[in-house]
C-alpha cells in the first residue's frame, strides 16, 4: 500500500521553515547581545551620574555641618530621639 501525495509530509518545506527559524533565532541572539551592551552602557552611565550626585550631596551636607555644627548636633539628637520613640 503506497501513500498518496496528499498523505506525504512536505519535508522540503519543513526543512526550509526550520532553516528560517534557525536564522531568526540567530538574528534574535545578535539583537539581544546588542541590547545587552546598550543597556550595560546606559546602566554604567546612570551609576556614574548617581555617584556624582551622591558625592555632591555629601559635600553639601559636610559644608552645612561645618557652617552650623550646633544646629546639626541638635537635628541629629532630635532625630535620634524620634527614632527611639518610634522603635519603642
């Protein structure tokens, strides 16, 4: 009993489809690698910006404490007291 053409699987078309899927996957991998590099560069830039902002804020805070040491001490004591009340 031989099978008719309608019952035969279309293997040439499947092979072409598999090859196209493999090419698409390879292209997606390349795109993901490029995206990963781009995101890495953006992340590094953001970290650099955040460090710069934190350093500037710390310098400003240090300057404010040096200009007004008693006020800074009073604020620190008040915050410590409030923290102690809340934790109790």
